C-alpha cells in the first residue's frame, strides 16, 4: 500500500471513530449494531426453519414451564404481559414522545415516531413471513390465534426501553446513570420475554429473534435521526 493510500485509510478510520461529525462514531456504532442484529436474527430464523437443535430446545422449555406454572407467579406474568401489549405500549410511546417534546428534544420525538410504530409493523410482517405456529399444550395458560415468530411483546419492549436507555446514555454526563439505564432496560426486556415464554405464548427462539429484530431496527432509526440532526447542525454552523 502506498503512503498516500495508507494516509487516506487512516483519515477514513479516524473520521468513522470521531465522536463528532455527521458520519462519525455514532454511525459506526449504529452500523455495527445493525450488522450484528441482522446476523443473530438470521441464525435464529434459519435454525427454526430447519427444525434444528434450537427447535427441540424450544419445545422442552415450553413444556417445562407449562407443567410447572404456579401462583402467584402466573398472575404476575399475566400482569407484565398485559402491560406490554400493543395498546399499552402505544400509549407508553405516545407519553414518551410527549415527554421528549416538553424537554425540547424534537429529534427524540422523531425517533419515537419512527422506531416504535415502524418496529411493530416490521414484527407483523415477519410473523406473516415465517408463519410459525404458537406452542401447543393440553392445558394452555394462554391461547392466541396469531403467529409466534418473532414475539411482538418482546419486540415492543425492546424498542421502547432500548430507546429510553439510548436517550439516557447519550444525554447523561453520569456513567453510573448510563449503566443503570442500560441494566434497567435489559432487565425489563428480559422480564417481558420471560413472561411470554412462561405463559406459553412464545418459544425461547421467538423472544430472542424479537430482541435482535428490534435492536437492528432501533439502530437504523436512532442512527438515521442522529445523522439528520448532525447534518442540519453542520449546515447551520457553515
């Protein structure tokens, strides 16, 4: 490699890792997350489609939870799952957008408007693409007629809590608060995912695929909105 080409490569890498700039570190991180999420989702989808080991694992876990369900855990899981259905999450997203607006963060309002409804629509399209039946039991705790893969509740929770955690991470100067936001968001997503598996509404692979799907979509939305904001800011400064 010539010295000129090497210099261009170094400048390109430095630009991609720079915290500032419309095509800097935020874009690199967004692309990396998107590629990782797509790869994880593809692996899970292929394993499910081929009835690989993960499909057998899904069946064993589903049957175990159905057999060992007990109160008051079942009632608690029903409460968690109802709080993260489409109506409840739509209201929560609207309230979050209103909160962002009152804080003077219009680009975060745009992020909510694009990521949450768009991610829910993507989930529906994927359900009808794969058409995986729900888990079946002799005595089900919950009976649903829609498709199973990927989990809509888990997808919505990943979108909502992931967006909220992203806001805290990018705006808070406190590392403790940032870490707490990430841990809390992950805990809530895992709790919702567990409720869906426990109630027999989904397989483990359904909720894992939903996390990957929503993480990828969230990466697209936040990166796009951030790039738009930085580009407009750069134009104003010229």
